[in-house]
């Protein structure tokens, strides 16, 4: 069991910004921060559970039919998440809409099953699932935060007690950059963020070479 | 809704790539040259059309009579995965030349969000069998349109100087963003202006 398996997903091998997997939900649900958190929680649950189960069953599943087996395992956990959210968080269920069952075809989950869980121990796969899930959630929250603040001038989080869960940003609330909340804003922002992360890794590589 | 309205909705107004962000992975991954873009587009259109109809039949023929609606996600993905496999085998047997053109794209289609997405949307919108089939074909054509446009732009982009950190994927996303801005011109009011709703 290595701590490295947990931390690599958060920044160094971030599934969204570095490996570029799971783009559909990343762009589709990031109109509000709370949707990003709901989606992230769903993905962490599905990814961790499917990683554990696939790592535990890796010697039983025949090699030739492994992909359909993985898909059925993943789809079952997604159905659990779907039913759970439908019962206990109907507003998030409605906001996520069709993107919730689409977790099944999220490349991150099948990708980790194939690339990691099918080759490593249960404990390592558990850490890998949590780490990758957290990295995905952080990336989603970052994108949602930028899009919601610029596009609507608000930050929507959980409603607790008298607080209704909506934080307003002065100025932007009255004059929002509306395109950020719409479809083109998501694609443009993703392009600029990816370029930013490319620049960071370029700088890092240059520094390492200079140090040598 | 009339079939023309369904067609306009899924090709232009709710274009799966540029408005709903489904199928972004193959859209960015396979759009580097226009030949493979056309191949991918046709393969997706074929699969979305067939799976829309079959998933509709499975839902209303098996799941609903047995009150197993909550199993739709699991069932649909299994139907799609086995159907893609079947289509691959049939094409290989019947037309080796078509297989050569589409073969490498077929396995990728199982994890394309559009295929599962349109099957689920058909059920949510209470379409009948023919409407589901039309919606499936139209969403595949919308994907084809977007990916062909994108591949042509990217072929031109290869010849222009782009900053190093923007090269490749980032500039593709920004291009897609600008295309999405153009597609915002297609609005729901298009349908009412044409007296289709």
C-alpha cells in the first residue's frame, strides 16, 4: 500500500487536465459549483467501488471478456448512485440529468479499471480510485467555480440552516459574462486551462534540465 | 414532434458535441484529418441509429412489462456493447472494404457518450419507435457534421504558427468553443418560426 497511489491522481496525473479523460461530464455539468461537487462525489464512489471489485476479481474474470465484465460492474454501481441521489438529493439528480447515467461511459473509470485495477492489489486500487476521483472532483470544481463566478456572478454550494447556499459576487452579479455559463464558455475555458497546464509542465521540464 | 423537427433539433439546435458536450473524446481525438473524421462520423451514425431502435424495443418490450425500469442503464450499455461487436463482425463478413475504412473506429464507439445518451434521451422524451430511430440517426449526423468541420479547420491549423503551449488539444478546444458560439444561432425559436411545433 503506497501513499503515492493516492496523491498522483490529484495533480501529477490529474485525469482531466493531464490525461484528458472524461470530458463529457466535465463540460456538461460545470454550470454550478454544487453540480460539480455532486458529480464528483458520484464518480469517487463509482471509481473506488469498481476499482476494489475489479482488483478483487482480476484472477476470476477471463481475459477475453474482461471489458464487458468491467462495464457491467461499473453500470451496477452507477445505478446505485442514481437511485441514491433520486431518493435523497432530488435537486442534484434533476440538475445532473442524463449526465448521471453517462458516468458508465466515463473513460476515467474504464481507463483505471483497465490500466490499474486489473494489475494491482485491492489496497492499491482503493487508493488509486480515491485519488483519481478526488483529482476529477477538484478539476470539476475549479472549472465550475470559474464558469459560475464569471457567468452568473454567484457561487452555489450546500444550503445549511438559514444560509440558502448562494454566495453573490458584487459587480459580476449585475453584469455577468453570460457566455461563460453557456456551452461555448465551457469549451473556451477548457482550452485556456489546458494551455495553462501545458505551460506549467513545460516550465517544470525546463527547470529540471537547468538543474542538471 | 414531426420528423423534420426532430432532425433539426439533434443536428443543429441540440448538437451533441457543441451544445451538450457528449462524445468530446472522439471529437478531439479523431479529428486530426478529414478522412478518419468522415469514417468515424459514419460509423457513429450507423450505430446510434440501430441502437436507438433496439434500446427502445428492449425498454418497452422487456423492461417495462417486467417493471425493471431501474435497470435501463445496465441493460442499454450491454445492448450497445454487444451490438457494436455484432456490427463489427457483420461488416467484416459482408464488406471487407467498408470494414477497412470503419473497423478501427467501431470498438471506440461503445464508450462514446452519444450512443448511450441518445438511447436514454429517447426514453425520457417518450418518443415512439420511428421517432427514436430518427433521433438516433439525426444525432449521429450532428456528430458527423461537427467532426468534419473540426477536422477541416484542424488541417488548416497545422499550417499556421501557434504558441507552443496552445498547440494540439488546447487550440482544438478553443476552436470548438468558437464553433459552439456560431451554433448558438440555432435556437429553439427556429422550430416555432418554421411552424414545426
